[in-house]
């Protein structure tokens, strides 16, 4: 039986990516009126640190994390954060916040003299750590996502969390291949 051709992914009017798994996070709010989305911020995350493939990151972003499940969680108890997108080690793409809303991913941050980067950015979390390379599947999901975001919004730059929160954050870390991403998204 012939399969119908699959439609290319698009970002709908509400800011949801059609080919991403959607798990809405309550940790978001409206962007300031008239604020254009001009920045993509790349992060890394794993919970507990260095542990992959569990649901702890999903649970953190959806306020369902069992704070008593691991000693590391005591230090982040009550944290309310989110990102627009999360790319797992196997390339699975999950969206928590529509691009039209402000996700809570950057914290105290500055880019080109502008503070509060959450106001004008899209956050992409890669499942990983600063001390490990990212997977082929993650780059295979990240590059088309960045290209699509650049088509949909007036993106001026793609930066790391470390670029907007220098001295406070180090992600995505030294193993992230910026040259590769730029070559695939130019």
C-alpha cells in the first residue's frame, strides 16, 4: 500500500512545530509586546548530571520532578524552568513551549547589551553534558530545527548559554561542534 507523502515540518501560528512531540510546560509566559524573536540559545542538560534517557528533564520542565528521587535534586528543589525544545541523545525532538511564548531557559543573561534574553530568544536543550560529545542523531535533529527557526523568525544569531551568561554558565560546552552547526545552517 502506498503511503501518502509526509508533509515537511512547519511552525504553526501558535508557535508549535508540527513534527515535534509536544509536552506543554507551565513554565512560560508572554513575551513583551512588540519583541521580535532574534536569538537561539543552545544549552545542554541531563538529570541527574551525566544520566541520559530517563524522564527527569521532562519532569523538571513540566513541574513533575520527584525532588527526593536523587540527592542532586535537593540543590535544584523548586526550580521552575523550561526550554522551547529538547533534543534527546537519539534525536527525539520534544517541544515544551510554543515559540510565540517566553520559555524560562536563560536566567540572568545579556546579549549585545540587551538583558533578559528569554524575552527575545528560543531555547534549545541538548541532552548532554559539557564533558561529552553530542550524538550524530542530535546534530541531525538540531540543524533542520535551526534552519526552520531562521525561516520563521528574524533570528540574528545562534549562541551558547555560556555566551549570554558568561561566568555563570558553561553549556553547551567545549564538545559542541559550532563549525558543524554553522556549516549546516548557513
